[in-house]
């Protein structure tokens, strides 16, 4: 792959290191959590919806996503996982020399502290337990890249920290409770976002295997991964029946559009099978995730 000429530690270098395209994965869970809270507002007449808490959740999610990207960039390069000669995905800042290791260390420290600073006021809305939630987010942000992604636990972390935690906490901060509908919606969200990790690891299965990185794809094989990818689209739509049962029919029906797009991307994965062309499927999956979030949110609010 041709190396892009980027001035070291320049604004463009940091923009590439932050991976702005991944921010949809941070936005969608908060978007769904906020929509669920707004849809249920009439059930909590004594509790006014707080847009400040909602915005703080979104900012915390964005900063933690950037922090995770920096951590991933730094430690994968330090471990030798990011080999620029064999890498199939988008190039990484440290491996390309766009950002120095020392500068990346400082950036990781800065974004981690900034996330904690932004998240701290949420204590006013959710109590001291929000400190524990924030600490868990930070700890597992580091554990994912340094250890857990190497033993096939990445998909579990996505389900928890891109589904259950952000959706449920966003809702909890408004009304200090979590309903069954909210929990099931958070699980569905986690499955949808895990599709991004699945296609990423499907593309990198050979290089990950050679590097000793035993992702779920490496562990269960290609065909089982494609079945899992299909399930990441079908299961959330089945779970979406909970919206229908709670009177939000559109929140069940609209995401069926997402399912059509998801299956289309799966068929493209099967056709391409290997190589850098799978990055097209990665981009489509990110698009599909955002569309899912928008459709569920619209279905809940209309």
C-alpha cells in the first residue's frame, strides 16, 4: 500500500489517528438511549429530561472512542501487530510515523483525563456509582488492546461497552431506572455495532493468526463468522419486537430497512472474501450501524 505523505504530529496526522469514521459507533448507543428516554418521558412526569446529561454522555462517548483509537494505535505498533507491509486495513499513525510514540503517549494521557473530566459531572445526575462506570470504561479501553482482543474477547466488550453500558446509563441518568425495553434495546445495539468488529477481524484473519492474535474469527473460522455477522443483523431486529409490544411499532418496522442493507453487505463480504477490498464492507457496515441508530431513534420518537 502506498504510504501517504503526512507531516509528523501535524493536525492532519492527529485527525487520521483519531479515526473520525469510528465515531458513529460511539454516537449510536447514546442516540438510542436518549430516544428511549424521550419516548418514555410521559411515564416520569416528576423527572424532567436533562439535555445537559445527554450531551455529556455523547461527549464522553466520543472522547473515549478517540482514546481507544489512540491506545490501539500505540500498543498494536509497540507489539508489532501493525506491520505496514502486510496491513490490509487503513494505515495507523504510529506505524506510519505520522505521530511519534512520545506524542501518542501524551495524547493518550490527555484524552483519558479529558474523558474523566467530561464524565465527572454525570455524578450529579446518576450518583457516585457513575465514577465506577467511568473507571470501568477507562480500564477496559486499555485491556481491550493490550490483552483481551488477543484472546477473542473483543466481541464481548463491544456488546457490553458499545451496547449495554452506554444505552442503559444514558437512560438511567434521566430517570434513575432501567426498563426491560431499555436493556433489550442495549443488547440489540451491541450486536449491531459488533458487526463492525466482525468484518474488521474477518479481513485481518490471516495476519492476526500469524501475529498470535486469536480473535473470534480466528477461533471459530470463516463460515461461522459469516453466520455470526448475519446474526448481528437478524437478532437486533427480532429483539426489536419489544418496541412493538410497548407501542412503538415504527421502532420495530423501520430497522428492517437496516437489515436489508446488512444482508447486502454480507453478500459482498462473501464475494470479496479476502484482501483490502473488504474495507468497502467495513465502510458499509459503519454506514449501516448509523442508519440503524437513526431508524430506531425515529421509530421511537415519531
